[in-house]
C-alpha cells in the first residue's frame, strides 16, 4: 500500500524511505528462526518496488536490467539477523 501511494516520487527518495522501513522490519522480526521469511520479504519488496515504478507511465521504460543498475546505485537494505536466539 505504501509503495502504491509513493509510486510517483523519485526512485532515490522512495528507496531512502523504504530502507528505513526495511531496517525497522528486520530489527523487529530479525531473530534466528525467521531468516527464510526475511529473505522472502526482501524479494517481495524488491519485486513490488519494480512493479510500482514501472507502472508510473505506460512506456514500460524500466526494464529489469535498468532496475538492477539503479539498485546498484541505490541499494535496498539486505535482511539481517539481530538476535541469535529468542530465549
């Protein structure tokens, strides 16, 4: 929902704000047993960001190759385990 509301902002600004949200998500859910879920969430967010930015106009200017080049300049935060044990 947040990505849809911010689809018309610039890509660097969107990624900057999205990284803040991702870090919060990783800190909250980043315990040892959630690694697979965190990586699935990362891939989902990466795909949805591409989809929303591609929807901005009808020309389909943002190919997957261009998107990956943009992500090298403005990377998304990777999942991180913050707590080794829940006990």
